[in-house]
C-alpha cells in the first residue's frame, strides 16, 4: 500500500514524501546556461501524474530505471506555474514484490465485492437451471472468475479501468431487468441475462492489464467473441445434458451482440433476445461514453453547459442537457 | 355497422348474406366454353379478403362500381378448393354515408380509449409544467388530437393500422418509464416522454388514412420530422414563457430520433435524452416488426420454430426463439 | 437406380417409360371447353425437369402425392411445342426406401473417390504432425468425414451440388500447392493447406442436403465459421499437446477467410497465411462462378462470345474471353 | 479605427507603433543563458498575424491580458529571419468599447452595400408577390437583416469571413439568374431565387461571429436548416394568405438543398427547382473552395501551375488550369 | 416510309391497313372452347405498340416470322376493352431493304439538322484553334460524325432515343454557355465546350442502335470514357503541334466527367473546368430524367400534380412543382 | 561513386571522412549559453540518414546550400547518445555532374540486370506473336524501356524504390506462371503475362524519381491506367494487323486491374484473365506490404513475434506468424 498518492500533493506542499510510482517518462536534458544535465521525469499512480526533476546524483537512477518501470522515490513537493511537481533526492527501481499493482491502475469507483454480490444475486434468480449452471461454471472457475472481477472492459474507450468489465455487466443486468418485462411474451429473461454476463467474458483473455492495458496476441487474432465461444464449448463438453437448441441460442446471442458486421459480429441479431440485448448493450456503452466525455470536457476547461469537442468514439459532439438547462 | 365480416364466412357456409365490402379488384372474363362473360371480383373488409363471382345480370354492377369503391352485395357463401368465396346475386355502389370506414381498415387490437387514458396518465405525471402544457396543447387540439388517436404509424411497415400511432406511442412511454430510472443522473424523464409523445406527431399530416393508407404530398416533400417542428413553432408562438433552452432540447430530440442521417435525421443524438430515446424508439419498432414477421410466417405455412424468410424491413431472417425452444 | 432419366427423353419419344421422379409442382386445372379437370405436373430428377399431364383417373394420385415428394410414374413421352413432356397413366407416392437420393440431386462431375484420395495425399505430405493429426481427426470422424465427402459447398451459388464442398477444397489445395512456393519465406504450406481443408468444414452442419439444399437453423444462427470453431475446440480437448500458438493461428485462418467484415468474417487476415488463403479462396470461388455463368448463358441461348447478363453473384456482367477470341 | 495594420509592417520597419491587437497566444519563456524570463506572444488583426516579444516589465501585462483578449500595445517593428516582428514596450488589456471588431476579422473583399443593393434588385424583380413579401420579411427584419449582412457563411470552410454569407448568396443569385432560362418550362425563377436567399439564413443563428467564428449551441443541436424552417413558420403565422402549396415547395427547397442525407438534408431534392438549386449551391461552394485552395497553395510557396496539396474539404488535390496552361 | 403508324389507330378504326411493324412478341395459344389455336402478337413501331390476333391461316406467318423481326402485315383495326388492336389477315417477314429503321426507333423530338447546325455554331465561336481543330476532326470524321448525329445517349435512361446524344450535347453546350461567364477568371469556355462535345463521344462505339439499343462488347469491356480517350490519341497522332498540357487537361475533363469513382470515373475533377463540367453534365441528365418521369407518370394515369412513383434512376420520388402549384 | 556511406559510420568512428550527401534539413540555432549560432543539419544517402553539426565558419555553407540539394562535406564521425553523427569542418554545394543519383535513392535489393533477363525470358516464351510483339515494342522503346528498368512502383507504399516497378513485375510474372496452369481451360497465359508487364507501365510517366519520388502533373490528372492506355494506342497505330478483339481484352485487363471502382479502375474485371490478374496483383502487393511492415516493426523496437502497430496501408495490424511460432 502506498503512503502517498499524487492526487494528495496539495496536502504535502513543501514536505518531503517517499512513495512508489510508475515511471511514465524519463529523459536527460541539458541544464539551461550549461553546467551539465538533469533528469526530467513524469511519475504516475492511479490518481494522476505529475512532473519530477532530479538535479544531481542521478547516475544510478538513470541506469537502473527505465520508462514503464515501477520506482521508489523520495523528494520534496512544490508548486511551479500553478502545478504541483516533485524535486527528487533519491530514486531506485522497485521490485514487483514491493508493488500492489492496484495502486497504479485506474479502477472502478464502485465496490467490487458489492458488484459481484449483485451479479450473483441476478444468477440466483434464474429459473432456467441449465443457464444457471452454465453461468456458474464461468463465475466459479478458479481462473476465469477472479479475472472477470478485475478485468477492464476496454483498452481505451468506455470502462477502461480495473473492474470495468464487472461494472459494465452489472449495469447491463440492471437494464435488462428493467426492460425484460416490456417484452414478456417474446423474451426469456434468463437468456437475456446470460448474454449480459457472458457476452464480453472473452475480454479476460483479449486484454492484458497486469501493468498497463493492452491487447493480447490471441485477442487481436481471435477477438473476444470467438474466445468466449471457445470457453463455452469447453464447458459444454462437461454438460452433455445442456439442450442443443438452448446452446445455439446462447451462442447466437454472443455472436450477434455487436449488432453490425463492421463491428465484428459475424451474425446480425435474429431472435427477440438478441435484438433486445444488442440494443441495450449499445445503449449502456454509449451512456458511459457520454459520462466520460462530459467529465473530460470539464477537466479540459469547458463550461459544463457547453457543447463538447467532437467525440471520436461517438462520432459527434455532445451536450450535457442537465447542465445546459441548469445554466439558464 | 356491418352484419357480416369475411373472417366469419365459415359460420355462413351455404347461406346467403348481405353486407358492405371494399371492392379491391374487378374484371370481366370470358366464360370457359364460350357463352359470354362473368365478373371475377375480390371483396375486402378489415378482417380479410375473399373471391367473388357474379355470373349473370351484372351489367348495372359493372357500370356503377369500380375498383377502390365501397359496395353493398348479396350472395351465397360456399367453399371452393378449400377457400371460401361468394357467388353474388346483387351488387351496387354504396354511398359514403352508408359506410363506417372503421369496418374496412385494419385497426389496433387494443382499446383506443384505454390507450388514450394511459397516455394522459403519463402526461399527468409530468413535473415540468412547461412540457406538460406543451404536450397538452397537442393532445387537446381539436384537429390534431383526434387525428392522433386514429392515425396509423406507417403506410406499410410496423403499426400500419388505425390507432397504430397511439399504440406505438403508449408502448414507447411504458418503455421510457422503465428505462429512465437507470439514467436518473443524466436523463430528465419528462423530456424523454415529451419526445415519445411528439416525435411522430407529424405523421397525422404525413399520412392519409381516410380510405387506404398513403403519403400526402406534404408528407413526401417535408417528412414528419419537419412537419412536427412546424406544429411546435406554431404552438410556441402562443407560449412566450417557454424556456428557450428547453425548446431547443425538445426540437433536438425530434430532429435526431431516427438516429442516423440516412434515415432522414438531420442531426445525430447529442444529449443523454436523445441517445436514450432514439435507442428505445428503434427497439420498439424492431420488436413490433418481429411480431409481425412471426405472424406472417405462420400464416404463410411456416412452422413456428423455423427461421422466417428474409425480412426486408429487418434486413435479415428471424427466429421466434420461444417457439424454437418449445419445439424441442 | 433409375431406369430412365429426363435428359434421355429424346431416345424414348413415343415410348412408355416407368421411373421415379421428384414431384416439383402439381395442380388441378379445368379442362378447356369444360368436362372436368386434369392434373398439370412438373417432374424432376438430377438431369433436369419436364412437364407432365394426367387426364384421367388421377384421384388417388392427387390424394397420395404432394409437392416435394418422390413418385413412381408410368407414361408416354411425346413432344409438344418443341419440348418433351409425358402423359401419365399411373402415378403413386414412392417410399424413401425405393429411392436413391443421388438420382435426384445435382452432383459433382468429378469422381468423389478420386477427389478424396487426392485430398488425403495432400495430408500425407504434411511435415507438421500436429496439423496432420488435427486434420485427420476431422477426416476420419465417422460422422463428419462422410458428410464432408457429400456436402454441397453452398445452397445456390458456386459448387451447389453433391460433392461440391470436397471438389472446392481439392481445387483449392491444388492452388495452394502452386502458390505456396512463391512465398516460401513467409508462408507455412501446412498451415495454408490446413485452412483449405477446414475453412468450410462447418458447412456439413450449416447446410442440409438430404432432399433439397437448405440452411439448418444452426447454420443460420451461427454460420459455418463459428460451427467449425466449435468442432475444432471439441477436437482440441483431446489433443492437449497441440501448441497454443498454432491453435490460435489455425483459428485465425478460419475466422478471417472471408476477408471482409461484411462477408461475416469477424477478423481481417493478419498473418501471411491468412492473407494468401483468403485471396486464393476468393479467386477459386470466383472462377467457379464464372464457369457456371458461362454455362448458364449458353443454355439460355446466348452466343458463347457474347457478354453474359448481369451476374448478381459477381455484381457485373462477364465475358468468356476464350470464346470471344475464337469467335473472331 | 486602428492606426496600424499588421500587413503594413514593412512600411514601419524600425519605427515604434501603437495599436490594438487580438492576443492569439501568450507564454512566458526562460531567457537563453539564464537571467529570468520573457514573454513570447502572437498578435493578430484582420490583415494577418506576427510574433511579438516583451523582454522586461511584463508583470502587469501578464496578469491583465490573456489569450483571446484584445490588447493595446506599443513597440518597435523589426525584421528577424526574414519575418517582421514587434518588440513590445507596453501592453495592456483593451476594453470592448475601444475596439471596432471589424478590425480583427477577415471580411469579404466586396463592398457589402453594393452586394446588398444587388440582392435587393433581384428581389425587386420577382413577379410572385407572395415570395417577394416573404423574402422582404426576412431582409427587412430589424434583427435578422443586419445579421444577414455581416454573417460569415461558415466557421472554417468556404466564405468564412464577415459578409461571407451575403457574398455567397449574391453570387448564387447571379448563377441562378444565368441558369433559370435554360429550364424555363420546369423551373420557377422566383422560387429558385427565394431558395438562394433563404437557404442559409439560419446561419445567422447557427454561427456566432462577435469575436471569433464559432457554432452556437442552438446551431449545433438544430442546424441552420431547422433554424430557418422555424423562422419561416414564425413569418408564415403573419401571412395567412400565403398559399399552402407554395409554402411546402419553399420548405422543401430549404430542407433538400444539401442534396444528400449524410450532409444533413432530411429530404432529397424532388422538384425541378430543388434539383437545380442544390446543384448550383454545391457548384458555387466548390468554386469558392478552389479559389481559396489556389491562394493557399501560392502562399505556402507552391508554383501556381503545380498541383496543390490534398484538399480535405474537396477530398482531392487540385490544379489551377489557367496557370498550368500559361506556364507552358 | 410507313403508311400507317400505331399512334394513328383511332383514325383507322374498323378500317383495314397494311404496314410494316417490329414483331415484339409472338405466341400460339389454344382457342377458348377448343377448336385449335390462334396467334397472339404484339406489334411495335416508333410511335407505340398494340396487340394483334391472327385466327386463321397463320402457319406460314408462324414459320417465317420470329420475335425481333420486321414484318409486313395487313389487318383490320378495332377496339377491345378500350384499347385498339388489329386482327391480322396476312403477315410475312420483311426484308431489311423494305425497312427504314427510323420508323421503328424512338427519336429526338428536335430537328437533327438544326441541332447539328447549332453545335457547329458553338465550335465556330472557339478562340482556341487547337481545340477547334481537335473537335472538328471528330465532327468531320466520315465515320464518327454521322454516328454521332444519330446515336442515342443511353440504352435505357435519359436520352435513350435516336439523336439523343446530339440533343444532350447541344443542351449541355447551351448550359455551358450560360454558366461560363460566371467563372470567367477560372474557366476557359473553349475547354468547357470541348468537354461538352467530346465527353460522351465514345458512346458511338459503346452503344449499338441498328435495330434495338444495346451495348457493344467493346462498350462493356472498356466503357465510353476509355473509348473516347483512344479516339483522341488516334487524332493526336496527326496533330503534333497540339500542346501537351492542353491535351492533358482535355483528357482529364473526359476522365473525370462522371464525378465519382463509383460511376466509373477513374479521376475526380481537379480543375475548375472539370468541376464545372461534371456538375452541369449531371444537372442536365437529371433534368431530362425528371421530364421523362413526369411524362411516364401521366401516361400511367397519375394526376400531374401528384408525386410520382419511386424513380430508380433518381433514387427518389419526384414532384412536378409547376403542375402542383397550378393545381391549387 | 561515393567513398563513404552513412551505414558504414561505425567503421569510421573518430575518423575524418569526405563524401557527398543529400541535405535533408538545415537550420541555424542559438548556441546554448549564448555566444552565437551553429548549424544543425540532417544528411542522407541511400543507406540512411544521420545528424550533422557545424559549429564555425558556416556562413558560406549556409548561403550556398539549401534543403534538398546535394552537398560535398568533410567532417569527423563520432557517437552521441548511442547514435553516430558528424561534426562538419567544410561543406559546399555539389554540382549535378559530381553526383551519381543512384547513391542517394533506395534501390531494389535484387540485381536489375537479372530481373530484366528474367522478364525477357518470360516474353520469349509467349506463343502469341501479336502479344509478344506488342510487349517488345514497350520494352525495346529507347525511352520507355530504360525508364521501366529504374522506375519505382510507388511514391510511398509498396516497392517505393529504384527498380521497384521491375521487381514487382517480375515477381508477379512468377506468380502468374504458377497459377495459370490451374485455369488452363479459361485463362490464356500470354494474356495474363502481358497484363503483368504492361499494367503499371504508365508509372514511368505518372511518377518522377530523378531526385526524390513524386507524382507528375500528368500522373495526378490522368493516372497510370490512362497513361498506359495512351501508350498502347500509340503503338497500335503501327500494328494494324493486331486483332481488334485481342486489343480490347488487353485494354480491359489494364483498366480493371485495380479490381474496384474506388481504387480508380473504371471497369470491374469481366474476363477470366482479368479476374485472375487483379487477384494476383493485389496479393503480390499485400505480401510486399507485409514484409515492409514486419521490417519496420522490428526497426522500431518491436519483438518479431508481436503484433505490429496498425498498418494504414493494410487497414489492420499484422502478425509475422513464422516468428510467432518460432517464439514459442
């Protein structure tokens, strides 16, 4: 556990702190006016980043630490041109055993245990025992279950944080729970919720998030849809009683959930559950994207009731209507 | 009120009936084996169509009745190659005053008064009095209100029946009511429901449904989106206290509800309400389309658990998953 | 085995023949000039179709035989307006046990045993024993192997005949064998040929070809790409020694072989083998399409050196350049 | 009125000037060789931009002036590496009352009064008094009329300068005047010219150009097409005698003038006037784009007879054919 | 020269006429009530089509005449179910020498000589003698010139009639003449008119119009753009003094005139002349399409002020605004 | 011939060298700590680039040499932060006569004479003497032949080096030689190889490669497809015996070789040769692109068995499967 987080710099102004950081950038620069070099660094943890300078005795630091490594550093916090920075006195490479990776990655703002409990509550409510058993076989898997609890939902876009996948799935389950009664004659709620839980399960192998978030080679070559189809087949091999038609419907829900060929779905949604599910998954992702864009706009200095810059992920500019109305 | 409906033919087999019909097709044909001509006709009412034949004394019928007219006809019901038909003894043109158009058009299976009451209940629940007053000014309009009660929602696709527009709107309000709580921090439920009520209101002038369903010239040149924008501006002229920003958000919701440029929306959804609304409107329309395709497939002789023929409105084939599972 | 094939009608003009047929169409019609009805039928076998008429005593035939059934029929061949037809004296429904389905389906013009031997010869030549064992597990499967020998490659387009899948695969193997040496530094020939053999294997479950060619429900909901991924996983479960990276490359080859998202490939080809394979598969299919279009044009009365009608499968008109040059 | 414009720097080399500027960029930098900081600034007016440096006593300037403000500054002009710059001695923030915004915005090269007179001359020539009265109600509006005289036609692309909208409209009127006689049997010239005047009128509310050119929130949420439809309805409310069909045709001309859905037109041009108008509007915009690209290429050092760089607004590179031929 | 045209049938009701026709359709049918067969035929000339019947002695007619041939026929005109038809007494195949093809093809309603003179007047007005000489070399070519006078401009769409190409070119020249002065600073009017005359010249080899309108094989494989590039190169070989840059500009105008890649233009318009020309060519074609659609709608029984059926060539429905306004 | 190449810097560390270079970049900078300026330069030859510094006496160098020129320079090689650089003592502009351009451009790694011989060997093997004579007329042309030997195949993408066009053509000929026997019944191998040799011949005028690689104005306005059509017509004028149909097929092969309209092909491939050729040309280009991307990824520090960055030319990321498997 870290003692100091970058977001708390203000409380430590002019004090010396010692903590672990992720070394984002490092370069040696000439001192202005000659007289040798100094180190310019950027340090990061899960709460943010700040600049660091090391003016002397950095030879050892330079040789032992490189970009992307964890470091232990001691220095004094001060403020320069309105921003906090740190002037380092010592810095060394940190061993993995010293580090709790969770200190260095953005994480869901929700309690993971509570999300997990809510998810299991939904599964407890299933009336279809085949589907319940199938979903349990994923959640209770000693390897997949814990990975699913911590995985991000994306490398860069919506829910790109630790626990993001679980968060996305639970929000989606809630939405499915709200909408299913509207289509009680056509839609099986257990099938819909099975899709919500399994559709992105392949991301636990598509993405790697040990240090930074990235795609695995398997993820790039196969994609999370095919990966989860594979996981499903492995489990099916142990569930010979699972009805064939039910299996086909579950696989179809996963295959078609992106809703369009160009988004990597090899099939369009053909059943009522698949049509409802792909619509709700898309809606949930868009709403989370909007929240992120609104926050980003405010951070970058926009007024909350202004239209945001053009959002590439949404292919349009956005407006926080609540703030816009309040701004009258 | 008609005494006899085509769907009830089986109960009148070999009996003589007298009723009003819409004359869908009429042609004179040579009798097989010579000996003059006979009339081959197709008669319709809101419950279906059947074939008619008139073998003699049809000169007056032929000159007074033409395709698309209403007729009064007397004849005997019998069965031919497994289908009911009618052999006419008399037929004459019917005056509009004799006809209740409602007997000849497909209509919603729901009670229009009940749908209307449910709709008004939603409006009563608004907390935003500006929006409430705006919506009331549409519903209470002596011309627009009744038109809105009876309008179909389309010429051919989903909800192409009398009362179809109201039915679509009420179902959509229910769905909005279910989903709004999920996005309580971003979405104003009154704005969402205002969009649900007004988004297709322009269809009362885009479509004509006095006898058959068709597009008006204004509808083809302007489209229902622009028509309702015009109605809104006319009402706004009498509501100077209506907040400017609220007006802009309402207009944006209407403009963007088709969700894509190529569907005739000049703007993409940019606010949380607009993103949610266009998703739910699309989902409701697709689900109604699916119901219609499943019914059509069964009527054309498909097994309920078979994949349907390719659906042009959905751009794919469909499967009734409930029937498919039950068919195991 | 049938004694008489429709294509041989000319040799039996004015003779009475007895044989089995597929009943494509049947309807009762009024005789011209009154005096009751007759049966108008269309009969088919793998060599073509012709019209049939049955003027008398057809009551039993009418009740026992319906469209899509096999029948046994006796009648006299004659010529009417330039075409051969048959006037039936007797017709009855035929039991499945009387029928050799092969008599009623178009089939490859090549010898299936020879194609199969050539295919196995390619596999014998593999140097990668993992891939060899994997492919053998498909070919030697008591259910999949025989299905693969007889399956068509499509419902309607290229290779839509019995044995068409095997024919397509063998031609593709030959082409891979020719091209692989050009890219000896980048392309593993065994991987390429594994793709050639397995890429369409899912069609044995995507298509049904017992009587006519059609899609299975599983085929429509999952597609042959996902089906073969499932087969592959089932086999992998029994081959724990199969290298993980090799499995990923094989799955990627299958996933990406259609080359474009809109053709149902969830991934674009990313490896040298995948790029080469999707190009060659596409080329082989196009060349077979062209052969079929040239044949169809000649059958429909076009001169061989004329441009064909617009081909929907190729999205263009075509020209048989060899015939065009020869026609000078 | 400013006394000095940046484009006249050469006439003031080595002289001290005092004038108002728009402060485009400001930053404090370390002096080379130590010894504190200096200010690096970019100053702008409607004739261009140049660099400024302030070496001393800039504390007050730094605190009172920020990027995007108007400033009053005194300094000496000199030349550095071939470009003029100014070394500031004093700079302070300027009040809006000191500023004539016209000094800081690019403006049409044509005389606005002359363009306005020409526009009114076209309107005087109308034979359809309904259309004439409608157009006059826009031009004579005490708010809209003056805004229309000064508005730019775009934020960044063609005619992005003060008076640009009026300039575009007048050029378009000339073009309509030339082309209308070609289609005298199909096209009503007054309708065509009404479209030319009104089609972009909504830009007076879609764009803001008080200091810099930008989109209003209303502009982004509704777009200029819907805005002008609203203006039109407001005016129609006072013209009950305006023929309904004529109104529909005018609205259709405005709705369809972008010619394609993906450009934000909710309707394709369906009448002869609409087809002609959208073609001519597109042509005029493209020709103005080409002029701008040719000028930009020469400014950036290209030879006039060279192909330009790839133009994003035209999606291609361009060639000034006149210069190309002259360059032989 | 034919003595009788189908459009004049009303003037010959109940009279016997003898004339030449194009035999569009021919089939032998059973007489109702037995008693043998009769011939049902469709006859055509440039003014229209009508039905023909031949009840007796048609053996020789049947063997000597086939669909697509010219025939000489004698028969009596009468009216049946509101349409004129002819009951034939004699019919024989007609030799090509008896036929003036012009009697059987739709032709421009304008005087070809007058169009030709107008075209040459435009060329006389060129100031650029290189271009003038180039254009003359096409028009004066003993093979190409006459072909250009009679060629249709298309197989089926706009200007699909004899003289249609010349008509299209002359109308386009007029439009170029109107628009060129608007762009006097950028556009060379001689270049623009050269494009107007040459851009579709390749159609004289792309199309065949000896009996019916069709594509040549060369036309289908190369297209009229490449064909005219070839013609141009052949002429250039004899004009060594023709400036290289001018040749490139002319070729570019031809290559780019379709304005989009998907319409078969290998280059987008990059010069002012090319941008103007492709816009005007597209506009002229669209206006001619609209005229044709309006006429077709009236012929099929639509009211002139109604919206037409969906036009495939225009990808939308159309409205004759002039008739719509007059219909108030 | 240069005495020293940049790639050989390591062998000359701390030694003084004199050689010719292409001056890629030049700028004067302030010395750190004051005391005047120095020159920062980038020098290039065909083997790479390195940085240069000139600290004194650079007045003459600065005035006589500019970016894009050839220079003769003398200086000392040393290593700075792991990279070689040169400290210049003298530098002057070099006359074109001193320079062998081949020293400064990337060139094919293959022997051009050997490629040329292999190409001619293919032509010797033609059995169609018309095609053989046609191809020879290109290769033996005193202007076109040598240009074809040295031309790059592109400005930036695949084969963008001296001899790249010839290299691409020879590799393509080999591939055609491998594939043609597969389609012996449909494809004329001489036609296929003629296409391989001529399809990109227009690049000798589309591209300029005297100093750097760029497009000519003719190339941008006409494109290499139209340019080679022109060359072909010029040659055809001297070969009156060349069969018309054969000419059309050759032209079609060239026109359609890009395979899609949006890639600038005005026709889709319609003959067997055209379908095969466009597939093989595309495959060869893609494989060469992959090789280049793999090399670039390794140069930029990626592991060989990692997925590459997103490749814009391939519109996807890529994986070197051979390295990936070897990396297990």
